[in-house]
């Protein structure tokens, strides 16, 4: 299998995808718009490799070699010779459209264009390209080095060959894949967690139970590793508000309508672990 990967976006998800891919032997170009974003991304990758080395899960030589396979750049044209391109930028359709339009003209004919979106239909992203059959969803989970799942999403025109290549790529990085055969907003995982978070937030908002007890119910009653409100804090209340809003806009299904509490939390900056306050204090 071809081994040149370009990752567009060096945030938490993009740098995580670059990290596991380089560790698996891929030559990786990591692209972002500023040197500062790239420095943060590569510093995070190095710190993560160091942790794996300290725990004996990776040798220092292997970590050094993996780091050596990552090239950071602000130049999108560095993606031109990639076999697989994974876009991992902000969850806004117009931002993704701009990137996919450019990539479509830039990358070689056989390359596949993948999006790490968690809620935007792949068909909508692919529509601005001349190669919708080569566009696919590769939804990784955060933190990428720890989470086993990759959700592969077939757009309306995604070919079997593209899906197979995306699976090969994801599995090469050690992930287990599920396939979303119909391109609904939110796919499988984001729809499930969104429905659970929305209902949990409504129960909390209306004083039915505390955040702790709602989460405890899911952990002990359903065997979940983490309750929905703790998950919202980890993922970011803002990210989940955006995702549920996208699904609601697409589906008009009331169960995805975000409760007012989530909107007010985001307005106030209480977006979870990254701000120090969400449904819990951190």
C-alpha cells in the first residue's frame, strides 16, 4: 500500500492522526496555516511519544524514527504527492469546502481525500470536487493514540475501492473500523452520543438529578466507561453543541435539538476540561 499521507490541520485530532500514522510507518506531511499551530501540534506529538517511551510501549529509537517521518508545513501544496489526504480542520462546511476545492486541483488522480468530520455529511463535502467517488469519511476519536475506533463513512458517490483504501489506511494505524453505509448527518457514533448528551443535559437542566448521578447511572447501569456529561466536558461542550446543531439542522429530529443550558454554557465559556469548567469543575 502507498505510504505518503497529508494531514490538513495540526490541532488535537490532526496531530493525533499524524502521530499514529508516522508510528505505523507512513511519511506524513502535517499542514496548518500558522507556524504556531504547527509548533503546538508537533510539541504535542513529541510529548505523547515521550510518554509511550517512558511507559515502555515504544522504544526511543522507534519514537525518534516516527518523529523523523513527520514534516510540518504551512504550504498546502506539500499535499500534492500524497496517496491519502485527511482533512481535520474546524467543523464548518465552508472551511472544508475551501480546502477540498484546492486539494481536488492539487493532488494526484489516484489519491483519496478523507475528512475527519464527526457530523457533516461526506456527500456535501465531496460535492465541491471533481472526484466525489474518491472522497470518504475517516472519523477518528480523541485522543487518537488511545482510542481504537475509526468510523468510515461512505458518501453518496464514494467507490468501493476508496472505502477499501481508507480501511487499509485506518487499520494500518492500529484502528478497528465500522462502516457507515448511508451518509446521514452525525453518522453512527455522533448521533448516539449526541442523543445521550442532549437527554442527559435536559435531565440535569430540569433538576431531575445531579450531573454526577446521571453519569453514574450510565456507568453502572449500562457499563459505559464514562458518563455522557463527563464525555461532553472531555470532548468540549462547544464541539458537541456544534455537532448536535448540525444533526438537528439536517434531520429536523427534535431529539437532537440542543437544550438551552448547553448554549448558555458555551456563551459563558464553560466548555469543559479545556476551560476548567463545564458540567463539572476541572
